[in-house]
C-alpha cells in the first residue's frame, strides 16, 4: 500500500472510532483535491470528514451500502468538478433516518450523491430500487447489470444499433460492466459476438459467457488480422467502449451499412494531449456507416420497463453479473484507478467496510475518343496521369445503341473511386448526358437523350441496360446538362442527405461546407425551402457572394477567416442542429465542437482528404459524439435509387417554381476533361462542373 493509502486507512480507523462514540453523524467523503493531469494518482484525492446536520422535515439520512466506480468519473472530474468538491458518483444507500414518508427507514435507494458514506438529502434525485427486487440478488447489481451499465448496454443494442438476429457484433472492453451485458444481450438476441478484453483471464470469462470469439487486444499481433479472422465477412454492428486506435481499425472491418454505437472512449480519457488518428469520414462514406454517440439517460422514460426486462433475463439465468468488489471506503481511489487500469472483470463496485455503499438505319465508322487512367493518382492528379486514346467502335448489334456525349460530368468521387474501382489503362469513370445517334433498341430511338454511366468517352456502343432516360416532360428551356447537376446525382445527394439522413426540420440550423458546389448549393437552397437557417462555407469571396444571392443566412470564406471556430460560433452562437459535411478532415473536427446536443451529421463527402498520399490524422471524434450524443451517418445517394424518379420530379418542380437555382461551371472541349476534373479539386468551380463536347 502507498503511504497515502496507509494514511487514509489510519484516518478512517480514527473516524470509525469517533462514530461509535458519538451519535452525531459524520460522513466520510472523498474530495477531488487536485484535478487529474493524465492518469489519476492517489495524491489527487483527499479523504475528509464532514459533520452532518440532523435531517429536517422532508429529508433523510442515507448510509452508503455499495458505491459505484465508473469510467465517466474521470471525464466528469475535468468538465464538471472543481478542486475541493466531493467526487461525483452513484451509490446504493440505505435510509437510516427519515423525515420523508416516501423513503421509510430501512428502504434502499440509488443515490447520485458522490463518494460519501453518509448523506443528508431531501429525496429529489433519489431513484427507488425497483419494486420486487428479489431476495438473494445483491442490491449492488442496481449499480451494474440492473442499473446504469445494464441500461447502457440495452439501449446501445436496441435504440442505437437496432441489432438483429443473425447479425455479427463486435465489442470492446467486453469484460467490463457495460461490455459483459452487451455481449450477453447480443447472444440472447441470436447474434454472433466477438469481444476484446485486456487479459487472458477476461478472455476466458468472455468464452464462459458464450461469446463466439474473444481475444486479448494487448497480446494479439495485429488487431486488424484478429478482427478479420474472427469474422472474415465483417461486422454488422460495433459497440464501442474504447474509441481511439481500436475504432480506427474496427471501422475498416465494418460491413457496408454497418452501425456503430459510440458508448465510451476510455482509451482517451487520461490524455493530457488529445490523441490523433486517421479521420473516419471517408470510410464512413465508402461503407455508408451510421455512428451514434449516446448516453443512457436519453431513454430515461423507458428505465422502469427496461430494468424489469434486465431483471427478467437475470432471473431466467440468461444474464450473468460478475462484479469486482473492493472493500473499504478508504479504497475508493484505488478501486477507481484499478478500473481505469483494467483490473476489473465485470462491474467495479466499492463496498464500504461498515456495510455502508438504381434498327440502326445508317452506319459510318465511328471513332470514340476516351480518356484513360494511364497511371494511378499519387497525391493531387496531374496531366501525366491521363492519356487521350482513340477507339474504333463496332456496329451496334440488336438491342444496342450508339451514344454521343453531349455533356460530361466531372465529380469529386472520381478521385477516390479511381483507386477503389479502376486499374491503370481503364477509361476514366463517369457519367454523361448522351444522345442516341444510332439505335437497334426500341426503348432508345435515335434522337433521344439519356444519362449514361459510360465514363470519359465521346462515343459509346451499349445495350441500354445502364441508361437512365431523361425524365419525361423535361422542359425545353432547361438545359439537359442539369441532369448531371441539380436535377441529377448531386441534387439527389443533397435531397437525400437532408431528408433521409438528417431529417432536417423547419426552424433548425444547418451548416454546410463546399456550399457553392454542385451538392452544397442545392443543400443550402433545399434547407431554405424547408424554413431553416443556413450557414455555408466556401473557398472564395465570389463563392460567398453567390451563397448570399442564394439566400444563405450566413456565408464565409473558410480560406480567409482568422478562426473557423470563432466564425462558426459567430454565425450561430447557439450551435448547429445539423451539419452536411462535404469536406471532412480538419473542418469536421472544428464543426463537431459546434454541434448542439443530439445534433445530426450527414457525412456526404470528404474532399479535403481525397488527394492524401499519407492519410491525414486529427482528433478522434468519438468523445465529442458521446458528450453531445451526436448521430453521424455516411451515405451514398444510390441507397435511395428506388426514389430517384419521384425525387427528380420534386427537384424539377422547385426549379420551375424558381425556388431552386442552378449554376454551372462549363468547360468547353472533351480534350479539357482532365483540366476540368483537376479544377474541381482545386475549387475553381462555382456550381456544377460540366464539360461540353
Ligand atoms: N455521398 C454521396 O452520395 C455523394 C457525395 N458527394 C460528395 O460531396 C462533396 C461535394 O461534391 P460536389 O458538390 O459534386 O463538388 P463541388 O461542386 O462542391 O466541387 C468541389 C468543391 O470542393 C471544395 N474543395 C476542394 N478541395 C477542398 C479541400 N481540400 N478542402 C475543402 N474544400 C475543398 C472546392 O470548393 P471551395 O472553393 O469551397 O473549397 C470545390 O469547388 C464531395 O465531397 C463529394 O465527394 C457528391 C455526390 C454524391
Ligand atoms: C464506392 C466509392 C465511393 C467513393 C466515396 C467518396 C466520396 C463520396 C462521393 O462523392 C460519392 C459519389 C457517388 C457518386 C455516384 C455516381 C453514380 O451515379 C455514377 C457512378 C459512375 C459509375 O458507376 O460508372
């Protein structure tokens, strides 16, 4: 034992002697003597004795029976506590004196009264132990499986993840108070569970609990390989208690449309300098992941029913409730530090010693010009990455058509797509508005136009399967190029991001970046149509002026503002309900801090990261997500392909009504495709970047 522990021990002995001699009640309390700076040390705490006043009418005197030690205490100390205040915490306490009929002597309550042996209170914050608590089940479980940690596990699984039978769940800190319940509930629900913990004993315990795979993250050679081996097909859900590096690796192993419950970030709680790691945004888009920070108190109204369910599973023998009990109030700091060091299997509890706690007619030989990806991009694209080639096209067969490009789109996604979907020598990926100039297909007669996903090519022979006809009744006075912009993929992206992902409501405040671009400009306008306040950022004063013309409430040039943080605060001092993110990286790190509680983030694009050779790193977002209970979802507009026809009609209506303006940045000449593409990555465009042939 350390000198200070011994001192505390001697002190407590003295206090106890005093208690026996006096009827005056003295409370032993653990004070935060000095804010933690890194990992907590014994010297951060001080044991103090307080004389309690006699309970007045409506009040009662509580005696702690079990005290909880939880990871959140480490955070609360930095954000909510002053030096000299009693350490925050919850306990199960017994009413030993009462002038409040709601709490008779001998009854037990859950009391958020901190690290104290005795408390005089009026019952306002007290939670009664659930009725019919079975004899023979320790009341300490009201701080664990049948308390806050159990509820956290249940809500994380049901409210946040919506875990379904047959799915595969990954969780970390799996042998802890929350983790052990998460794994067991997932098994009750018929899922495959993979858990990690920090010792072989804990791994053995997880196997006893029925985990399908468990491993010691401290001794595996490669976390990535372990996760792949445990579930080669990936994970549907990830219950994150740890954050940091583990999450960076875990994200890469998620299945598409995977869900992540950000419950805790214990790996960063003791940081003096915030840890940094790869930004998660790009992965979130590629995989369309949904990530949500949460705290159990959001579902307070469900607590009574949820506690009953947890108790039901416990009684049926489906839930095991390990506890790691440290005896002696004097050992509270040691129990707390032990939990942060990972000493506990199950819930860490302190028990005070005093039992207190989506037919050709003519034929001329057609040559197609194509742009080839000559060499994969390494960093910012250069002309040398592209090659112009000429290809002789075959005669269209039955059912086939010959297309001629009219407008070609250049989009940011081509940069990350190139690496993921293309090999050197392939035609650059992309979409165009094309005219049918030869046809052996009744569906696409000569002269019709369609949106074709045929890449950077002037002419194409195809069977029509990937062609999207231009919507019927396309007005003559509206350029068909808009089918690549506001009435096309970018417009749909804006609409789905707002409606399907964010669920933006009238009166809310929305932040959007790359706001003067194809997607961003539509985002801001739809938000205004919906009666929202819109703040937008863009990279030039001309773009800012454009945003103001569009009716944005506030617009700024992120390249010239002195402080992004201050600008965001100034634009909306009360914070942001929604953030439509097109940029990612550093911008997002700053924006996250300005979100309101329960804010929603649509991760649409991460253009600031597309040209990285070495992935950029930045502060992990997980802790902020928990504090603010943020919901963050990566998405690709193609998820709602079944809604495209109806959605395009809505966009067209807004355009015809003058509610939606569409600006284009036109580059003339097929030979300028690479330059147009590089231009968007440099921010040269205002509105949708399009190339005319
Ligand atoms: N998830 C989905 O389904 C879809 C996602 N997207 C994404 O949406 C975003 C916007 O696309 P889109 O509207 O077509 O493109 P834009 O028309 O907005 O053109 C890109 C703009 O991004 C900005 N930009 C470029 N590099 C950086 C950088 N390093 N940091 C910050 N901003 C930068 C520039 O504007 P500025 O001068 O303001 O910097 C540039 O003009 C992209 O991230 C894209 O990948 C697009 C379509 C579908
Ligand atoms: C699957 C790769 C996703 C890349 C993610 C990067 C950024 C997000 C983004 O910009 C996504 C854009 C998606 C665009 C989809 C366009 C399709 O309509 C056409 C794709 C072209 C093709 O498939 O030939």
